[in-house]
C-alpha cells in the first residue's frame, strides 16, 4: 500500500513538472510570436522608409532621373548663354 502511495505522489509530481514545462513553453512561444510581429512591423517601416527616400530605385529609374536632371542643367545653361 505504501508503495502505491509513493507511486501516486511521484505521478502527481511528474504531472506538476509537465504542467510547469508546458506553461514555460507557452510563454516562450508567446514571446517568440511577439518578437516576430515586432520584426515584421520594423521591416515594413524600413521598406517604406527606403521607398520614400528613393533608395529602393532600380538602376534604370536612377538613370532616368539623372537624364532628367541633366536636361534641366542643359536648359539652364542655354538660358544663361542667351542672357
């Protein structure tokens, strides 16, 4: 009979340990999900910042912008020469 009580006590302890472990894992999962969501938010903010600053332009877009600026410079030089 005493052996059965000891076995029951061991089973309760095992159950308690497993419950604590499960709780710890849930907390870890929640923290990991929060971190992931934070990273996603930061990534979206950085991408938006890159787009609005023009750093995300393709090589062709930069070439087009440079061409337009050169045309402006040429136009101003012609106007200056006329004066």
